[in-house]
C-alpha cells in the first residue's frame, strides 16, 4: 500500500470575511473532489485567517508513481484555477 499526503498553503485576496474564504475553499474542495473522486481533501489549518488556507490532501493506491502523479495533478489543477496564490507545499509518499 502506498499513501500520498500533501499539505499546501493558499493565499487569496479580496475576501472581506471568513465567510467569503470558506465559500471559496468549499467550492475549490468540491470541484477537486469531483475531478479527482478518489482523493481526500480538506482545510486543515489557518482556519481563522481570511486571506490564507492550509489544505491537506491524501490519496491511497498500490502504485507509487500513480500516487505521485495524482497529487501533482491535483496541485496543478488548483494552481490553474487562478483564484489562489500557492504558498508553501509539502508532499510525502509513504510505503506500507
């Protein structure tokens, strides 16, 4: 079993409130899950900051190259939306 995990920061401007931020993040997570149905993704930190979100992403497979590819594609997809500026990214592949 191969588990891929990623954590990345997203910065956004123009949010007037946490409600605006949560609406944007919820929409992003729903679109990503729709495009990549096997992933697990949620906001994991920076919950009380209106201009920053920290997202956790997970994917499990029996093929390390597939795990790496899926994580890369999800992150590229998020960057391509243009609604966010990507900050720090961390990614790890674990073999069990």
